[in-house]
C-alpha cells in the first residue's frame, strides 16, 4: 500500500510503498504518538524511514482497490 506522510511546517509530503496493512500502520502511528516516540518502517525497496511522531501532521493511506467500469452486475 502507498503511505503518504505530511510533516509539520513542511510544504511537501513523502510517499512510501510498504507491505504493512492499514491497521498495522495506524496502530504503529497511534502508539508512537501516545508514547512520544517514533514512527519507524521499511519500504518495499528496503529503505528505512523514521519520523518523530510529534512532527507528523498527517498520514494518508492508499490501498490498491480495483475500480469497476461499465454496466452490469457486480
């Protein structure tokens, strides 16, 4: 899934492809924020990203969902 992280006081955003589920990512972010720690994950390329939880403005998750096109029964 694609994860986009927005940081406080930064105009841009960072995107990573990770193998976590949405629940795993949100649980890790929630735990980091509650404990004043870090969100730490490794993307599919093996690159590691570590963010201070209090510097994260938002986390956006996009899962691969197929879109149906056309008419007919689903």
